């Protein structure tokens, strides 16, 4: 589904994953139970393969982008949070809404948003919309959303199929806490 959303995108984009101190987690503070790192990533890990210690290679920490490329389509790469990238916001359904008649959760009434399951997604891909990872997350928050998260491979598969013909990098919502 997400891959269908970003058909028109031409480069990498931020996702909601960021490295700050010791523990990597999604920007919505859920654990990183699924990962799709590119070869030799994340590069912020120590040289000791058995160590859980990390270091911060950039002054602002590391953020994670969804990589475009025929060899590494849909893979993740940690980079400086200051780079300018496209991004996708993900808005979750309010879990307290259980009665369908009370459920105002609809993406169709939100211009530019598309729904998959219990989430709505909007792509910010235009040149004037691209921004740093921190700014992208702030923009998502104005919609009561976060940078996109991948809780399983299904979302990644949909997304990677969609960007096969494009040259865009997206921020994702992963961070280190």
C-alpha cells in the first residue's frame, strides 16, 4: 500500500527511526521489532559485533532514511539528521474509538491522505516540502501524526514496490533513545 502512495516520488525520504543515545526505537516510542537495514548499516554501531554500545557519528545524532536504488530498494540507512529529504507522515487511529458509529477516523476527508488498515499516510515529496528529519517530524506533528513506521515487512514490501521506478529518499520514524 505505501509503495502505491509514493509512486510519484523521485528520491530518498525520512522514516520515523532515529538514533540518539543507546536504544533504537520508533519515533512513536514503540520498540524496533522489525528492521530492514542496508548492507553495513546501521553505521552508528560499534566495531565490536557483540557490543550493544553505539556512538553518534553526527553532531545532531543519526536519523534513518528509506533508501532508493535497484540493489537496495526499501533498505534503511542512518545519516545526519540535517540532510534534506522527502518524508511520509503516518497518523494512527485513536485506539479508544471502538464503536464504528463513533469512529470519525477517515482518510477520505483529509486532502492528500490515504488509508491502510488503522493508519492514514501522506507523502511530502515536492522539492519545497523536503526538510531535515527533525523538521519533518515537527511537520507531521502538526497533523497529529509521526514519521512513518514499519511494524512488519508487509508495509516495507508495499513501499519498496512503489518506489522501484523512482529516485527518492524518505525519512522514517526510527530513533535511538
